C-alpha cells in the first residue's frame, strides 16, 4: 500500500547546530598537478583540485535556493568556503539549472571575480551564464569530452533528472554529471543531481577507475515521487559499486531542506548501506561543511 506524506508524520529535523562547519585545508593558490583534494562547500558545491587546476562544481553561495530572496529553502549551514576565500578558479562545472544548483547571484559574482574561468555546461545553459558575465563557455552533450587544459580532460556523463526554472521550460536544457581525468592519472566523478540509472557501470568502464566519486544521497522522500530524480543512500552506494571508484564522498544533503526525510538521516543511512555492502570502511568519506579530503 502506498504511504502518502499526508497520512504519516514527517520525521523531526535536528537543530542546525548538529551540522559542523570546519576550516578548509585545500592548497593555496593551487595544488600540484599530481595532488587531488576535495572540499565540500555544501549541497553539491565542491572545490576540486586536480591536474594543477581549481575546479568548482554547481556553485551556490546564496542564502536561499529559490528565485525569491524572502521565500524558498533556506541554507542551514554557511558555505564551507567563504566566497572571498576561494582560490583562483580555473574551471566551473554546472550540472543543470535547478535553483539549488544554478544560482543567479553566484554566477554573476563568479563571472566578475574570475573572468578567465572556463564554464563547462550541459546543452542549452550557455545563454544563462553568458548573459551574467561568463566569457569562456563550453556546452557538452552526454559522453562528449572537452580538454580543459593539457593536463585535464572533462566528459559530460548521463544522469536521470530534469531541468526547469519556471513554468513552461521543463526539459529545455540538458542535465549531466562529469568525469574528470588528469594527465597524472588522477580522476574524479561528480554525479551532479540524479536518480539511480543503468549507465553508472558504463561510466565506470569508460572513464574509471575513479579516485573518488561525489554522489548525491539526499532529497529522496517521499520515494514514490522522488525516486525518478534523486537517489536514496542505498542507491548511491549501489551506484558507487558500479562506478569502479576507490572512495565515495556523499553530497546533496545537510544544506537545504528540500524533501520529507530528516536533514540528518541521509548520512546515517549511507553509512549503514556502505557497511551492509561490505565495502572498505576507509573508502567512505563523510565530510563536514568546509572539510577537505586529501587523496594521496
């Protein structure tokens, strides 16, 4: 029997103070070409240092994930890296156009502060960032690759999601994940925003093995409604097993209240699923906001 959200009490959220924010420890101004670091800013925003470049994913520094300044999901934790403390940015990856991933104000700030940064986007998003000041813009279709530098190649990968920023534009632009591979052999998979789909194994076969997979684990309840666009923690662990990756960092949780599950539930379930799958404990890296993972 289908359990509807109106017939079952929603779980209680914790006090926001349970979500720690720690000082980042990425390399300034840039890491060596053979180094790899990942810093969780919050939600799906991460600073990735790979191939000697500083790469930002789905940048979101605003207080609300909404077209309105006074309403919509509000940030529970300040960004793990203050905007003015970002290192010089070389590449900005944008997975799709939802408000919790593509933020008007943040795009404008980044375009002003880092005019030489390259923006890598799925098909159809170039006009959005160009009209807000971005200069170097590349659109990619699924499986299409781009040489960000002689030391780094980026591929857009399939995702199961959708796009829309208002009424009447659903599906007008593409959505994707990204696979990054440096000349040093370092590699990262950023899933973007996605439901569980059959292409994870193909992604791993084509672009793996990955040093780390950045996988969304939150915004999954009620399941009958969200299963097609957001993985739950158990599905994220199963996706990891398909990807040919050595480590996992869970993302897309603990920052914005988007769906019915308690804000602190996704990492607990992900840890249990990891253990149940018999995976190496050291391969699961649950970061606090601002925390930097250094992969040697």
